[in-house]
C-alpha cells in the first residue's frame, strides 16, 4: 500500500477549469520526465460534466509523445440525440481509437466465453442459427434494490442496463465470425447485428416497478414512472436469425439474483421418444445455459433414460463446474485469483484491445433499437405495471412470452 500511495498524486481543480487541467498536465510532465509516457484518463464524472472534462483533457492534457486514451462510463447519453451530441463532442477532440466506453458487465468471463464457445467448438457453431435454435433468453435480475434510486432518476433500467449490457451481449452471441480477433474486426461484426436488429415495438416490451409488501409503491420511487423491470422481445432480421425471438428480462427487487443466458434448441423432428418424455414436450428441450451468477457455470441440458424398468425420459444437465475447474490451485497450492471485470477491462485499455468497448456506430445503433420504447415512456409517461417486491415480476411478462411462443426457461 505504501508503494502505491507513493505513486499517487492529487491536483485540485474544477471540471470546467482549463487552468486546473493545465496544472494537471504540468504535474504529469514533471513525473514523466523525458521518457515517452502514455496517459489514460478515467472519466468517472456526472454526465453533465463529461463533455467539459473530456474537451479540457483533449485541449490541455494529452500525452506529448505517447498515446492518450479516455475511459467513459455509461450511460452514453440519454437518447439518440444526446448520444449523438456527446459523440460529436468527443470526436472533436479525440480519435475513435482513443475512446473506450466502459461497461463493467462486459468484462465478465461469461461475455468473453460467448465467442470462445461459438467459434472454437465444432459442436456449437453448426447449430448456431435459426434452423436449430428455437429462442434465446437473456436474464439479468436481482433481489437488491441498491440501484433503485438510479433507475428512477430519469435514466432508468432501460438506458442503464438494456442499452449496453443486453444489446452488447446479444451482439456477441449472434454476430458472424470476424476475420480475426482484432478489436475492430469484432466491432465491425457487432454493429452489423445491431443494425439488423428490429426496433423494439412498445407492444413487445413490458415495464414494471416493484411495490412494497403493503401494496404501495416504494417511497424512493413514489413520484417516478422509471421502470425497475423490463421484459422485451427482440428480433434480428438477417439470414442467420430470422424469426428467432430473443427474450430479455432485466429487473430488481425480484425473488432471486441471476445473470445468465439460455439458448433453447428446437425439438427433434419426428422424435420417436416423444411419448416417453411426458406430458410437456418443452421439458425435453435441449438447452445451453451460460450462467455468470450466482455460480459461474456452463450447462448443457439433454434427455436421458430414467434408470430402472420401463422407458421414461428425463432432462438432466451436463455441468462443466466452471468455477471449481479453473479456480483451483497452482504450484504453491494457493487459490487462483480471477480478476474482476474492471481489472479485466482496464487491462484491455492498457493493451489497446477495444473489442469489449462500444464504438460510436454501435452506440448509435443501440439507441435506434430502443428509441420507440423510450419515446413512448417520455412522451406519454407510460405507467409501469406494479409487481410485488421479492416476487417474479409483472404478470404481463408471462403474456409476452406466450405471445411469442416461448416457454420461460426458469418457470
């Protein structure tokens, strides 16, 4: 800690104070000396201050010899227009390759594993299309209400989680194989998917807000229509995914905490064991489950014969036991430390690896997908459906799944 503190410096100056930024630049030059040095600026500042801070850095504090990179936290604007203005301001001072829009969720092992599973395993890639996949479900739900105030402050759960977390996950899950692992090649494929994604019809989105056990709206969100829950159905209009529903559920104040992806495959055509599966054929659906929380795992759901006399089938899960397998021991039998998502992403910034960071055209494409729903909320002050705190969410979500012919994976 002492070694770290000895390399820590503090400069006092307002975010819109150009003189303060000049003093920061002068201090950094003293520390750097004559050596070639690079600079990373992590802009953990309010959205209303972001442009001033970034522009002052661009004018007064870029590295004179090495590279300069800025890290920008989400949300990346409030809507399509404000996001465009923000991007325009950033690009007036920095090149696109200098801007790293960070979302901690994209630094999780689950996200990195999406492309590894697809493109390095022959068992999955040939099946990764509309012919074999029935639907995809992306779930980010929590018992916690720690961020409820943030959800209700005007940005809401759609802007905060859906715009980046969800759409980036779907893009990585569904993109075409990139020509290489170079960040720009991967981002080129992601933006193609986002541009092919149908704009979200308000009729295909269910908004919810949790209520207290007494039946009243929670006091913290009493005067807000900001949703704490959103369920939605998305479609990608391209040759690979045409007609496949992507069902999304994000929310807080729910019965349990889960972050996972379910890929449900189609039924076996003319399955000769259909009568042995039981009453509900959906129980025999093959499924790939990628779970990040509560316990990181990769599960494959298959059908097996129940031991004993007779011929009865039951679904079982092949479990990779992901965490137990990799977080074990090395030469000194000390537990392996898995870097957290911020460590991972900041390391990528240092390396110049930008594939997990949204490019400007990706940001714009994501806002375009969500604009119909956001416009509906903003213009008509759409009231979310109330749901019980600690429950399963709005009843309307179940009607949405039925509308799109999808059995919800955990029900």
